[in-house]
């Protein structure tokens, strides 16, 4: 006895539906591959612009140190001078150790933040002391 | 509908779908390679400008007193100290001809400026942007006993 093949009772039979499913599956695979290629190639922004951000922070700390602003160890003076030279598209926080003086805004946690350190010495008549400045800089 | 008609219809439908997909693939891959090349180009220019600006603001150049005898110049540095620019070096650099300086910048055209914090130009050298792509780097420096911004634009 011949087994009856299962049928979906379609007007043109099973083959047309299978062809359609095959064509749709192939299209989905091709489009998925193209999308994955696009995402892979262009998924992340380059790291190189972050180097520019780091250099800006390092330059600013260096300039503030040369001008004697950092050595004042005064949060208000440091913040005032920082706001004069910080580019408008960036924000920054400076901490001076060992006094743990902090100037600037809160460091965000939802974007790239560049950081660096600079060491300096404060010398007065009787003694000298070592300190370092840590900075964090990010795009607004 | 006869089987022959169905088969013909099937053939043309498949041909149409295949043509659309192949066109999509070719156009996409072409766009990807163009965009990738543009990104690569921009990154290369940015990296080059960072390296040149580092050389300018952090090094004395070679030899260290090249401003006294430009015949001996190997590479250009404008610093008297880290991030403090030497006025003699900067003025000498500003007096170079464009063709002479381009031997040291290489690959790209450039425009160099030193500005104070009010935006006043103190020094300019090079050609103003007149191309298709450019990258500008700004470095905070000390120049002539005051805070200044050194701006370097590479373009092509």
C-alpha cells in the first residue's frame, strides 16, 4: 500500500510553498550577513580621537602647573583658572595628592574618560614636598 | 495554469529575487570599502597631526639649536621646555618658506597658527585649507610668557 505524502492542500501543491520559504530564508541570510559586516566594520568609533582628548588634558595640567596655579593648592583658584582654558566641548576633574584637593565636575561613567598624572614639587624656605596631580577629561 | 507556465513563472521570480540580492551585495560591498577607506584616511591624518604636534610642543628639534643654523635642521621642534615654546624657534619656523617646511611635514598640506585665548593670531604659517579633507589639532602651550593655543591643520 502506498503511503500518502502529507499535503498542505495548497492550490499548486507543496513545492511552491517550499520554494517561497527557500527564497525568503536565502534573502534573510544574505541581508543578515551584510548587516553583520556593516556593524563589524563600523561598530566602534576609532580610538584615535581619544588620544587628542588625553593630550588636551595633559596640556591643560602642564600649563596650569607652569603658571603656578596647581601649586596654590586652592580649589577655587584652580577651578577658576581651569574654566578659563578648558575647551567648551570638554569637562574635567583635577585631584591633587597628597592633600586630596578636588576641582571640577563629577566623572561620568557612560562615556570614554581619559586620565593622566603629573608629578610636581612644592619648595619653600624650609622644606620641599612631593605631590602629584591626577586629571580626568571627557567630552560633554 | 499549466505546469509549463508555472515553471516559467517560477524561473522569472527566482531570477528577479537573485538579481535584487546580487545588486544589494555589490552596492553594499562597494559602499563599505569606500567608507572604510575614508575612515582609514581620517585616522591616518589625525595620527599624523598628533605626532607632529607632539614633536612641536615637546621637543627641541634636531639639532637643539637649529634656529641658529637651519642648514643643519633634521627635524623641527619648537619647545624650549615641555609645552613652553621658544620664541626664537617659532619665529624662525614662521619665516620658513612653505616648500622648505613641507619637507618635514610630508604627505599633507598644512596650516599652522598660534593664538592667544582671545582668538588673536600671533603667528601663522602655511596654506589655508583648500582641499577635501582636513584635521585640526589644538594644543595648549606657553608662548611669549603667556597661555596660548598652537593650532595645526593637516589637509589634502
